[in-house]
């Protein structure tokens, strides 16, 4: 659906200085919600476009129906759908799909993750001078201010820094070795849940800390597990 509508004019539901909300985000989550809860009626869903079901349920789907909405709006073909499943608060399944490149990352606790059915693993770069690092600046003045010093540090020490506009794809890229690390100072759970289990099952490391100054947001440092960022 999001691939088919990519080249069409988009209906804007809301706009802020650093973000845009589209009708396609809502339609994507509605479709995902119907497909999941028709199959698992006792489960809950926690998504960027709203919650459904009893959030105290042992099983909770964490959904970003279109991660990279600003890219999508400006017809930059770099965005994805991210879906994770939590059981008693622990992420046990993660799926990220890039519809423009037809790339599907899948992870399940206790198994090796895959990209289009091929097993993947994180990179082996231990030296920051050889690393490609993605630094996210999120969507608010606060998170931009927090992220800029990190970007300034990384851009001087890493081989290259990238800001591509999709946290979920950043994490998927770490999981399959395209990136060596991803850092963001204020991100939502639905942006990183699926990527979290992807990276950990691919041999990497993910550190997530709730931000007390930004309710509902987290700081995340995701690496291949051997890279010393020295933040």
C-alpha cells in the first residue's frame, strides 16, 4: 500500500517545524492492526498512530506503520514498516520491511536474523576511524540540541556519518553490517523495537535508556558490539 501510494499526492494530517504526519501513516497502521488483531484477538497493539486493546496484555505488538514519513512526503525512497512483538515486556520478534527495495529483515529470540532469507551478522569494525555511524537528530529542538554534539564528535572521528531519516532502517543496517553504529538522543519505542532484537540476535549490542526529561522518549546507542565509541 505505501509503495503504491509513494508517487501520489499525500494528505497531510499535521505539520510541525521538524515533522509531518500523513494520512498514509494512519491507513498503514489501521491495516496492520486489522491483520494482527484478527489473528491474535487477545493481544494489544502500541503504535505511533495510537493504541488498541488492553495494554496490560502479556502480548503487545509495537508498530511504526511508516518510519521515515518526511522522506516519504518528499518522495525520498528511504522508509520502512517496523513491527515488533513483546511478551511480558521483552521483545521476542522483530520485522522491518523496506518496500521500495523489497528488503525484509526478520528476527526471533533464540534464532539467527535474516535479510530476505539470508542470515545476517553485524560488522567487525573495532576502530572508530573505519566505522560508518548514523546519528539521528529526531524531531524537536531538545533532541536536536542533544544530538548535535554527538554528531560533531562522530563526524571528526568516524570514517563517515550518515543521517538518513529512518531510525528503524538505521538499526536494520547495523544488524546486517552496512552501518557500524547508530546513535540517537530522543527516540520512541516503536522506532527501535524491531531493530533492537535484530541487532542483538545479529551479534551486536543495544543500550536503551529512558529520558527523564523527555517522557516517552529514549536514548539509544546501537553498535556491532566491538566498536568503542567513547561517547
